[in-house]
C-alpha cells in the first residue's frame, strides 16, 4: 500500500518563505541610543545645584537624574521622561518629584560627547508655576 501526502499551496509558500526569509533581521538601535551612559548638565545661570547628572540606558531611555547640593546628593524620582534624537537635534524632558520638570534642547557634537543648547526648570509650589530659564547649557558625557 502506497501512502502519499499532499501539501497545499499555503504550505509550500510557507516553507519557501521560511527558507528564503530566514530569521528576522536584527533591529537597528533607536537614534536615542547615542545618549547611553551618564551626562553632566552645566548651565550658565546659577541654579543652586552644584551638579546635575542624567543617566541613560543602552536604548537612550533616561533612567535617573541625580542632583548634588555641595556634599548632599539627591536621586530624582522620574515621573515622566521623554528623550528624542533627530539627527544632531536632542530634546529631553523630565517630570520630577513635586510636579516640576527639567527641559533641555540642544545639538549633539560630531564626536557625540557634548550637547550644547538651552535648559529650563519648571517648579510647581503651592499652586504656583515658576519657570526658570537657565539659558545656555551643556550636557557632557562622563
């Protein structure tokens, strides 16, 4: 007795696609991945903060903000963080504890180690909204 199997057109097509297509191609890292690591924010205008550090993961997602006030260090609890890199243009927005925010817009250098631009803080205190324009600012990779 002879047994035979037949495969429909769908089965053949699926087999061909599996052989020709192989495994899916690895995806490209997002443009924000260029920010991976720790960056120090420096502003021209005094903020009362000795230093501000922004930490990004390997995908360029902001994971923490750390402030230094002299010998005191405060790790900011991120409510919302958005990071966007479009070519050399960089935008960072961070919702901070207490309802405030840190905003930065700048241009990434050719060596990808500095971003020069503008920074501002928005504070929300007792129902008031106070915007502090810190003017020229630089993020420097550490």
